[in-house]
C-alpha cells in the first residue's frame, strides 16, 4: 500500500498545474468581467500559488511524511498565503471558497488514477485520511493568518486615529493649541493624558489652549479627564485655557453640576490666541 500511496503522490505532483488550472477556472467563472480584468495581472502568480499548494499534498504522499511534519508544511503555507491574500484585499470568505474546489479537483484526479490502476480500497481510505485533514488544517491556518493581519491593521489604524485625535499644535514660542474633536472614551482619554504631557514637555510649553468646539458631549468622565490633564499640566508649569465650549455642552455642564469656575475659559480659540499674544507682547 505504501508503494501505491507514493505513486499517487507522484501523480499529484505530475498533474499539479492541471488541477491548479481547473481550480482557477472554476473560481473565476462566477466573477464579473471587470473583476477578471483586475485579476489578470496576478493570474499567472495565482496559478503558481495554487500549483504549489497542490504539490504539498503530493510531497506528503510521495515522501510518506509523518503527521507532524505534514502539518508544519501546511501551517507555514497558511501563514504565508493568508498574509498575501490579505494584502491583495481578497475577503476571507471569498478566499475560503477555494477549499471546496481544491477538494473536488484533487479527488477527481486521484479517482481517475485509482480506477485506471485498480488500487485497493484500503489505499483510497488511507489517502483520504491524509489529504482531507491536511486540507482542513490549511484552511484553518490560512484563516488564522488572515485574521491576525486584519487585527494588526485595525490596531495600526486605531493607533493612527488616536495620534491624530490628540494633535498638540504649536502656535508661538511656548504656546500651543490642542483641538479636541468627537467623543472621548476611556482609551482616548488615557492617550490624551499621556500624549499631551509628552508634547507639553517636548515643546517646553507655558500655555496650552484646549479647544472644545469639536466636542458635542461632555459627561462626568470626560470632565474628570479634562481636569486631570489640566492638573497634570499645572505641575509642569503649564497654564491651560479652555475655549469653544458649545451652548449645548455648557447646559450639560451646569445640569450635571460640573464646576469649571476655577478654570480659564475663553469664548473662542481666536479670542484666546489674541489675548495670549497681547499678554506675551506686554511682557516683553
């Protein structure tokens, strides 16, 4: 039986491009002409990738590889191919449709060879017990890799968003503005504290204008974080000025009893900048 299994492995390697083309043709039969045009530059590479994947099954059978070694080969394939398909912006559910076609055309080829050479049913069951679990494992490894790179991209996007959401912009020597836009959740509030203090120290600020004109909701949590930032800046010797509090936000502040009376507040960013520049000029 081992000789038959090895023989089938050789046949898979021999017919790998035939199977790859059958898989490829079936996969693109349902897509639009526009999608086919987009795929055209990658078509040869994609067929080569499919043929390489099919050849892994042939190598496992031909070389009578043990289960652990075989799984390692398919795990590595899943990692590399999952990353590549993610970078090509192929959706995960679309990519996983390949599994059915690999199984179908791989077994169609094997059936022809098995019938022609009148191989035993023991060989068929043995080969099935090798190929099908490896195909399922490849799909699993591929999915893990794809999801991993998807999560990395989300984390990078979130990190970029947070960096952009706390932009301390220098206006003049020792003066900067921090324009806050949108809702402030716990994660952003923590990032706000950390990055504002870093920027204040790096820019050697004496005054920081915190513009709230882009903030539509202030609750006790947001107010608490703003006070914490202001208190921390005070320890660094930085005066904080609040500007741009919207009328609806002002009503909320009063209704929930938040006390901003100890803070320097200006009606607008423009007014705060004008007053600061006058103060700087008078101090010269």
